[in-house]
C-alpha cells in the first residue's frame, strides 16, 4: 500500500479518519500493517488494505507477524464446513469432547492452509503463472467453477472487455483520480492506468483473491483496496472519474452503491457503468440484473446516456468509439444482452466518440490472444486455432465469433514484430483481435 493512499481513505463504517501502523515495508510500500479507526482495526495483507468487517483471524495473524499465513488465509479463507469439519463442529458442541473437537478442527484448518500455501507458493520453482493461479484460486479453492477461471484468464478477448475499453477511451484522461469499483483482477484498471500514468488508478473489490491477482500479475501499479462498493472508504469528492465494468449489476443494493459513487465523485466528474446485464434478455440470470428501464430510473436524477453494448462492440470493430449521440429506443434496449451507462452530476451533452487514433487493445506488450492455441508450424509460420474453453464462455460472449478468426497463420516476420512490440505490419491481426496488448509478464 502506497502511504499516500492514506490521504484518500476513511473508515467505511464510521467515516472517521485512519491511522497507519507499518509492520513490513518494501520499496516504500507497506506490505503488512494495520489501519486503525475509531470504529475498528483493519489488516493490510500483501500491500492490500482490507477494509471489511470481522477479519479477526487475519488481524491476529498480521499482529503476530505470521505474514505468509495471513496471505494464504486472505487468499482462500477457511476450510469449508463439510465432512470432517461437520464432525469436528459436532464434537466441539458436546460437553465431553469439546477440547478434542477444537484440536481436530485447528489441525484440519492448518492442513488445508499448508496444502494451499504449497500450491500457491511452491518453494522449488518460480512464481506460478496467471493461468495456474486463477485455476487454483477460482477453480480449486473459491467458486469451484471453471467458467470463472476462463472469464478471468481470457478476459482481454471478451466483448464486454472491448466495451469497457471503448468507455475508457471515451473517459480520456480526466483531471484527477479515477476509481474502478468491483475492479476484480484488474484487467480494466490496467487499461485505465496506461492512459492515466504516472497518476495512480484506484481499484476496490471485496474479493481479496482477485485484488492479489491484480497486484501481482495484471495491474501492479494500481492502488488497491479490499472493500465493499456500498460503503466506499474514501473522502467525499476525491475522484474525477468512477468506472465500473461488469460489476455493478452484481450488487443487490444498487441505490446504496450509486449514492456512494456520487459521494466520492467530484461535481464535474464522470461515471461509467459498463456491461450491465439486462434482466429481460434471454440468458441464465447472473448477478442481480435490472431491466434497461430499471437502470435508467436508478440514474434518473443524473445527466445520463444508456447505450446497448452490442452497438458499442459494432462501432469498436469499425474503429470508432462509444456511440453516445442518439438516445436508443426502448424496444432496442429491451432486446440488448447488456447495456452501459455514461453519467455525471452536471449537465452533460453526449456525442458519438470519433475514430480511434490507434486500437485501444494494442496498448501493452503485444502477444497472440490467449484464446488461441498453437497448431501446426512450418517454414511459412505457425497456425493458431481459436478455442472456446467452455460453452459458458461462448454463451456469455456471443459476439466473440464475429471478430476472432477461427484460425490464422502467424508468419515468422509477424512473430518478430510481436517480439519487438511493433504494431506496424500487424494491422490485420490487430483488427481481428488475434493479436493484442497484454500486461507485461501476463502469459509467463
Ligand atoms: C465479473 S467481475 C468484473 C471484474 C472487472 N471489473 C472486469 O471488468 O474485469 C465482478 C467483480 O465485482 C466484484 N463485486 C461484486 N459486488 C461487489 C461489492 N458489493 N463490492 C465490491 N466488489 C464487488 C466481484 O468481487 C468481482 O470481482
């Protein structure tokens, strides 16, 4: 945690100021420590302040200097209360075997943490790569759903990421800080950051695991906070822009989250809420979506524009930014899979954004889109084949097929251009998202 972040922060539960105790620092960043407010103490683990309620186990580990244990617990939480855990719980509740039950349960927790620690941080090898880390965290220890792994690892190729990039371009470089609410593993923060640097971009999410991925693999220069969108731990009016991509529709208390976003936003600030799933669209409901009219009502007191994401995707693929001039009719909105909102507290005029000077997705370290696997190779080059890791990925990203070629050949000179990070000569592959810019080291 950068010490300057403290100037922005307040306690989310009492709105009082915070003081910092540093236990371990690296290159001027606080790695482990504690934040104190009138209402409570909050741990800092691996450079990420955790401003959530009830983290007593983590606080105890950080206080005791057991930093690696604190990190593992923050990443995976406690072992699930199933099987042996239930037997231990039963024993703990009896009169005669309570001590035995507690001992057995503590042993079970320690075994679970030690096993996780060995997998996340193997002693005999380098750091595990992004795919394996997502797989462990989201596939093995958290949601146990491969679709979450795929969403995160292949995020840079998703249409909803393309929509987010379009809005990031539209926001430009506001005069002041930008906050990403529900930033997840930091894919969009990374895009914002590249435009805002050297100014830091701030991200908040209640998933520590995702934030750790952001800090270590995706957006290492961002200032990240583990906290809840409905109780933002920031002073009033500190942000020039608040962004939220693919996250706002998950939040049940949308009014609470929006009020918080407005509180931390400057009067002249911009709000971008992208990838808002439409409750009316024919798909399995995910999160807590509203109808497009519901979203419009929610932001009715603001100056706003609501835009179907499919329109933004089409325009992006033609090389143009967000189509914001026209207010889209109700029937079209109702048929949209997802919509996005551009809003502000001041009176705003909305216009179509113009032609991109360069592809927004070309910023970064050029690489073959990870959605492709390597096929046959010969003197003419290497063939890459589009893969869909899971049906779920294709279903939530139906437009993927409209731009990613099924297969393509990467010639040796083109491979050389990728290596030199040179976009000239790769225009066709960039246009189809076969090649794109990634955070340095993302694939290794
Ligand atoms: C689908 S992910 C999107 C991540 C990222 N914004 C992106 O576009 O790649 C949704 C994120 O919202 C976060 N989230 C949902 N509800 C939240 C809340 N009330 N407070 C903080 N984060 C929340 C989740 O933890 C998750 O990381």
